[in-house]
C-alpha cells in the first residue's frame, strides 16, 4: 500500500485550456478562405497594374485605343487585360506594306486627290500590351508572395 501512496504523490495534475487551441484549429481550418481572399486581391492588383502599364505604353492619336484598354476579372486566378478596337493588333504588331482599295465607293478621296487605290508602306509596331504582360510576368511572384505574407499575418492575428 505504501507503494501506491508513493505513486500517487508522484502524479502531476495537468489542466489544458483548450479555448486558444480550438480557436487556432478553427482559424487553420478556414485558412484556405484567407488565402483565396488575399490571392484574389493579388490577381486584381496585378491586373490593374498591368492595365495601367498598357495604357502608359499605348501610343495616342485620338485616345480611343488607350481608353479602350480594360481589365476583366474572370475568377480568383484569371484576369484579362485588353482592348476591343479593331485596329489594336495593327498598332501592337505593325503592318506589312499593303494596298488600300475602296470598299463602298468606286474611288478613294483625300486632300483633293481621287484615286482607285493606295499603296500603303505599312506601319511600325508600337507594342503596348506585350510590354505590360512582360512586366506582370516579372512582378507576379513578388505580388503573390506579399499576398501569402498578408494571409499568414491575418492567421497569426486571428490566433492570438
């Protein structure tokens, strides 16, 4: 009997406050929502910054092309930056020399001259979307790493 009494005296009572542990477990189980939210913000941030660079790079004649550059957020992971003007590709990539003929009338008229066709020398490329894309490609890792850091900080604050 004295051995049992001695064993009881060596026992330690441990009490665990599970409130913080349960709160931490709850936050960890919801961490994917925080990551989705922060990555969604990062996609929007990257897309808007890319749109801004495309507009900065865009040559301006009337301003129509620059004004037509827009961002569409498709999902948490996909955004489109572009323009719907019919001549944007000609500006971006340039054109080869080509012949211009009238489509509706029988002749072309400009500056007092009337002609049946014009031999256009082509235009030089003036890229505005591709440089913006290349900027985004170079900066995406930094922007998404920052998003992950923000998500981790949010988790840490929620678990305190």
